C-alpha cells in the first residue's frame, strides 16, 4: 500500500463506456480512488452501493469517486447498468495501475494461495498527493468511513 504524502502514480485507463481518464485530469479536486476485486460480487456490490448512497455528499464537496478493478470494460458496464452507479469505474486488465498502487497481493481462499486485488481506498488531494490510504476496508461502510476521514 502506498502511504500518505506520496505522489499518486498517474495513469490512463478506460471507463465503463470506453472513455479514457487520467489521474491528472482531476488535478484541482480531491479524488477517492478505490480498488476492488470483482464486479457483481457480494462485497464489491455492497461497496459500490455505499458510494452510490453517499454520492451526493461527495459531489457537494467536489470529490471525484473512481473505482478500479481488473474487470473488463464490458463487465464494468453491466455492473453500472445493473445498479445505476453514478461514478467512474476504470478497467485495468493489464494490472499496471493495480500494481503501481501496490494492491496486487497474495491472498488465500479456503487455504489456497492466489494473487488478487486487496480492497484498498486512497484519498488523493488537489495536487495529486495521497492524503489517506486504507487497506483494511470494510466493503459496506467504505464510502461513509472515507467521507468521515475527509471531513
């Protein structure tokens, strides 16, 4: 996990509609960048729905919400359409950004090791620096917990 006071690595990835977004596009406003394992799974859906529920509060503070996973653009589009998600989901199938943000680690499922995305949330300031990082994320409360930290 990258630590606060670190310059956030820039990136360019495509969203659920195939539009390219770079982190530098959002300089001048805060960004909540959250990494999650997989679209349409129980925990990731709860996390996304939490951000949807808090979306207006984030907008009122001019904070951009961006989710990133290794899922495809098409998978993101299905996720967004099914739950009417109002924020950007970026596809990182190459794992380049996921690795740059140090969220690709060995995990275990039923005792078997595998590599996967560790659910992690970063808050990036208006100048592109990480001001908060959390890899001990509770999916259901991630959005409200993060909002409380920003206030």
